[in-house]
C-alpha cells in the first residue's frame, strides 16, 4: 500500500512518521519545505502538489487545520480529487465539519474512490508514540482494508458508523476537553488561594472522582508554566464553533457551551490566536494575580505508557 500524507503539522508529522517507522511507502506534501525535506531524508517521496500525490498513492490522508484549507487542497485545479481514481481511499484525519466531509466525500465517490473521516484524539505526545485514539466513519469494508495503516498510527481504533459520524464525535470530545480545561484551571486556582500545595492538589485530583485525561496531561504543563500542549486557542475556537453549529442545527438550547466559547474568545484576545490552549488558565491566574506553579512537572508531555498496538474497540 502506497500512502500519501498531506499536512505535516504538529500532529500530522507524528502520524506520518509512525507510518515510515512501520515501513509503509510514504509520499508527503506540505507547504513547509523544511518539513518535507526532513521526511525526504528519512526515505519518503515528496509530491509537488496534491494531485500528483493522489495519482501515486493508494491511500490519501489529509490532516489539515481547517475545513477551508481541506476544501482548497481537495478541490483546486491541482487538488487531490483531480488525482483520484477507482478504489483509491481518501482518509480525512482533520477535525472538521461533518457536513463538509460528506460534501467532499460525494465528490470523491464520483471518481470511484472511497471516502472515510478519521479524526484522532489524545494529543501530540501520544501521536508521537503511535498511541493515539482513532475514530473512523465510512464503509466498514474499507475500514478493514486500511486497518494495518491505522494500527501503525494509533492504538485504540473505533469504527463509528457512516461517513461523517467520526467527525461529529471528535467535535464532541474536543468540546468536553475544552470545558474540562476551564474547570481544571478554576479548581487549581481555588486550591492555591486556599493555601493547598499544588503538587498535592494534582495528585489528589488524579486519584479522585474528579480526575480526567485533561487533568493528567494539561495540568502538568500548566503547573510547569510552559503551557505547551501543542494545541492552540484558534483551534479550540474552531472546534467549539463546530460544536455550536451542531447544537444550532439540532435546536439544542445549550447553556455551558456558549459560556466556555466566550471564555476562549477572551483568552485569544489577551494572548493571541496561536497561544497554547492551556493558557486559558493564565487568564484566571492574571485576574487573581497569582501563578500556578509546582516543582517536578515537565515543560512538554511524553507518552510513558504506550498501550497494545492496534486495539479495536
């Protein structure tokens, strides 16, 4: 199987590297020539445009920052769709709008190719070890066909149903993570103001009913002061906007989501769109004139406990 990978950003480059490490034939494309040069040095081919990549690959993966960018990569004159043909597979690994996935998926099907949406969850540190979770929507037979490639990139892999279903679920999980991040920040601030040791606070939450994936990961870089979670505020706003669109479409009178969305909008104004998303906690730190710091926490996360490879759930 020849795999083409478009979008070598924070997560994409780690997923693509896992494919190379597992001896897949890889063709890459990114607007950053320095990144593609690194992949070339490791044995990957470099395509001059998305169309060329699609012509040469059996499985075409896109991992891009927004639905708008994906549309351009797929539908331009030298885009992926121009290079697709029968039985090729397009795998959309971006966090995107389910309606947009279905719209582009319909265009993909006109070429005889097969679309799947396939967002990932777990953070860059897990993507680096191939321990990220993968949600997949689309034809089950095609899912089974590309499972070896999925298993090289992730550990827990779930087929979610029809095309677009994985994108809906990813937006939901990202929404939950964003809400949790705000609540974790408030909890740490209350502990600090109450005179509780923050390292003890971290451990207490970790062993309690209040624990979460967000606390175990993002609280560490908050307490370190780096805030480096490799995910930015503009991406949070994009994902929460998609979640909000789903609520409007389904006429759901949400109460918490609009509040958290406004909190992140304010955080983006204060710290810039490309500030780390975990800096939303700094907004409250600044308001209270305190720093949430404790010794023994890393500036960047690493995945110390990779799980069994390619586990379907």
